[in-house]
C-alpha cells in the first residue's frame, strides 16, 4: 500500500476538536431536551437522544475520516494503463547548496554538474528541458523549453545564491521537479537529479514513490568523491565549523541510489568518464522500451472506495437527523 500525499493524513487530527464539539453539543442538547420534554419519561427520552446523537455523530466522523483518506491518494495493487506518449520531457534538478562548490572534482562540483547538463541537452536535441535548483527549498530557473540556448543561459548563473533557504533537502528538490511536468503533456517524462547526496533534511522516499506511480524514472548523478574537499565560504576562505575546523564535504551516494532504484531510473557517478554517454543511452533506452511495450503497470488508486464510504456515511448522518424517531419506539 502506498500513500501519494502522506502529509494529508495529519488532517485526521481534526477529529479531536470535532469530537469535542459533538460531546459539548450532546450535553447542551440533552439538557434543553429534558427541559422541553419535562412531561415525558426522562429515562426513555435520554436514551433515545443518546442513541440518535451517537449514531449521527459517528456517521459524520466516518465521513470526515474517509474523505481525508480519499484525498491522501491511498493505493494498493496494480492496473495496466496504455502508454500513448511521444516525445521526451526532461526536468533537471540541480543541488546548489554550498557543498556543491567543493573542488574535489575540478573546477567544482557545481561547474561539472552544469557541464553535464549542457552535454545532455546537446545530445538530446528533440527533447524539451526544464531546469530547477534546490537547497533547503527549490525554485525553477527555466520551465520546459525546446530552446537549448535558453537552457544554456539558465545554466550560466548557477550559484548557491539562487536559493535563500540554507541546507540541503533532496526531498523538496525532487518534489518540485515532479511538479514541473504539465499534466496535459503526452511526452515521455524523466528527471535528472544532480547532487553530492549530502541531505541535511527531508525524506525523499515520498516523492520517489510518487515518481514511480507516475511512471517517471529519476536518473541520479552523484557529484564529488568519498574523500571530499573543503567547502569554500563566500569570501573564498575555507568554511569552518563551531570549533574553527575547516568543513569537509564528502559525497554520499546512498540516497541517490535509493531514489534511482525506487523509480526505475539509474544512478551515475560524475567521476566516471562514461557517466554522460551512459546517462544519455539510458534515457534513450527508457523511451524506446515504453514505446515498444505500449502499456505500463501503475498502482491502483482506491480513492473511489474511500469517497463512496464517505458519501454513504454523510447520507446516513443527514437521514438520522431528519427521521422522526419517536414513531419508532
């Protein structure tokens, strides 16, 4: 079972104040009812009101719960869908955190990342490209375009100053990249994620699962080396920690490898001299495979089931409020 929007499950906490209001309404309603119906049997009247109030409130609570579950995008099982696509859209997501300025690969990780993207754009002339960057948050430098010169201009200004939020959050970067694809596009879709893998916040498993559900492979490219290098400060001097020691950034492949594996993509090392041609070859292979198969398996979204239960519960709650129960006893 997968949840496309797990953050929405937090909305279930709304039941706490809802139940509190229901209890308060019951207490006040019971008091008023006993006053108005003072000539009736108080025990029978209280029992009837308790049962009706409980069932009405319970049905409404079920409506709230299942409505939230429907919006959360819960799915299990798989169904096949027709793959009727042509062309290729690629969103490039580049880590611009300060650690990307480390020079363990010359002239720097960020410069090499830009050079990689330029080569990919040049060797896939029929594709459309978008360029996004991320640190603690993410932004779009260039929306999808078939103009390679526009992409080149976007790549010329790569710097950590493009994003003001500090840190490195690969989850945010990947989620932002996935949202750059237009829903109406009939093109094949892929993401190229370039980073040194040093994630200081976030959990990329959520957007990776979403990419898999959408049939979008994420091809990751690790910049930097395991030995690492000193991170330069804005003035060019070594960035230091609280103890005054130079901060060394070391490339960490674990998260990038897990993203590629989860989405059907592939992980590459920028230090590998064959990384660029292998990446281009893999993207082309992905497109050819999808065109030959003609269909793909996607998780079976069950929102209709949850929505049906929610609407039925709402109907029950409304009916219970309307029915004249005194005729049933």
